[in-house]
C-alpha cells in the first residue's frame, strides 16, 4: 500500500482532524517568504551568455568516397565499421588538454558586470584569470564548465559553444577555439601524406650523399685516367664504365625520390581537412541563464511542502501508523 492510499484512507475516530484550508495557511506564508528571498537573491546573480560557432569539415580527397558511403549509411541508422572520417576526432581535439591550456593562456579583452545591476567595466586578462583557479589542473577542469563541443553524426557539423558572464568573452572563446582547432590540424596533425613526405625527405638526403660519394669516386678515377675509354687495359675501361653507370643510377634515384617527395607534399595538403565556418560565433544579446523563475518556483514548492509536512506531522504519522496496522490486520 503506497503513501497516497494511506493518506486517503478513512480517518479513525481518535485520529486528528485535518482542516485543509487552515493547514495551508502557514506553509503558504513560509513558501511566499522563501520565494521572495529567493527572488531577491537571484536578482543579484549575474547573467550568463552563450555563444555558439558551427564548423563544417570538408573531407580529404583520399577518403571522400568511403566517407560519403558511411554518411549515407549513418542517415539510415546503419553503423559502418571504419566509416568514420578524419573529422570524427575533432571533438576530442577540442576537449584535449593542449587546446584548453592554449585557451587558458590566451589574453582577452571584454566587458563584464560583477552582478546583474552592477556597472559595466572593461576587463583584460587570460581565461585563467577569469576562472580564478588555484592551479593549471583545476583550471583545465573548469574549462569544461564553460566550453563544450559536439558533432552531428549525419551532417558532420561541429558545434562549439561557450557560456560565460560576458557576451564578448563567450564569443571570443568560441572563435579562439575554432582557430586553435585549425592550427592543430595544419601544424600538429599527422597525415599519411605528411609521413610519406618526411620519409621521402630523409631518403632524399641519403641519396644525395650517396650521389656525391659516387661523383667523388669518379672524379678521382678520371684524374688518373682521363681517356680510359681508349685505354688498352680492359680493367681500366670496365672500372670507368662501372663508375659512370653507378653515378647515373644515383642521379636517377635522386630525381625519382625528389619527384616522390613533391607528390607526397601535395598529398599532405589534400589530406589536411578544411574547416568551413558556417557560424563564426555570434555575440549573444539574450541571456542563457540563470532561469530565475524556475529557481523561485522550485524553492517555493519545496519550502511549502516542507512547511506543510512539519505543521501536520502528527496527522501524517497517525495516518501512516493506522494504515500499517490495518494492512497488518488484513494479512493476519
């Protein structure tokens, strides 16, 4: 038997009588008093403003075919293993410690109010100063409270949002986060083309050194055998021909590696995702919080219920005990 059924059971003769109208008088007074104090307190709370930027990544040339197939499958709710494109990790980059530390060390200039009706002042400082964190680790954790990132699986649009007490600061944070993401992709991100270009560069250095060594060997040989082709010694002619062939092979190898390196550099550029800025981050005008009416209403109801329970605790206890005794008697 639940609590509602117990409270609705017919009252016994010795049970205290509940006057509903009278029992609501003092709880309502308490509720109105708490609601009024809460309303006054919420008026002193500073407003929060939320800015959002939306990015649309363009897939690299090499993965566009399979990525399109995976996107079409995702639209029908089908998960294709390995079908995630390179932009699937962009949210992880935005939530990385490296990016958050870069944000914390960035200096911003914005307008700020200490409370809702306070005078607006110009603040200048880093995000670390704004958060008033005692150390970098706590500051990095606090960034998650003002910065968030998400990715739509179907459209692949990445949303970056920031919510602070300053509209300008929220806008500057999302814009800076988008730029840091682009910097990571261009400078810190490793691509298949970039790995091939680095290997080709190292191999080209070795091939040029080997070509220089082959040139030195042939030069020293020619210093003593200028007309080796007309020499009467077959061994001299054979050695000169072999050294020339070796040098030509080294030259051809250097040319081939140099062409492969240039091709790898082009592939590296194709592998770097391109970020199209759909929404650069708006300057919010309307506040995003706090929702003062909901706070006041919630505390009004909670305080009213608590006051009513305290005022009528004897009646509630009697109803509960009578209900339990009646239920025990029926079971016996």
